[in-house]
C-alpha cells in the first residue's frame, strides 16, 4: 500500500512539474533588474546624467526583453507595461 501511494505521488508530481517549470530560469533575474532600473529612473529622472540615462535605459531595454521572453503571468504583464513605457 505504501509503495502504491509513493508511486501515485511521484506520478502526480512528475506531471505537475513541467507546468510549474514553465517560467524561464532567468525570469527572476531579469524581472528584478527591470524593477530596480525602473525605480531608479523614476526616482532620479530629471537629475540623471546623460551617461546614467544611457546606461539605465540600455540595460532596461535588455532586461525587459529577457523578462518578456522568460516570464509568465503578472511578471510578464509588468515587463510588457515597462516595454510600452520605454517605447513612448
């Protein structure tokens, strides 16, 4: 009976794992970078040097692209909203 329960548990977990693993491994890395850079740009916007703006927006473009490519759900929506904000 214990073997049957273990086999059923393994079967259920192995079927659920691909669904949970759908979000890319790098999603959190890009998502966190997008959040950090957006916050810096919004907080220091008018006082940023041209070099800081160039670096932050260049990095934000790259990280937003990675976030859109690797994230799902609310993280994808957030990064898509940032992409719209950047392209204005």
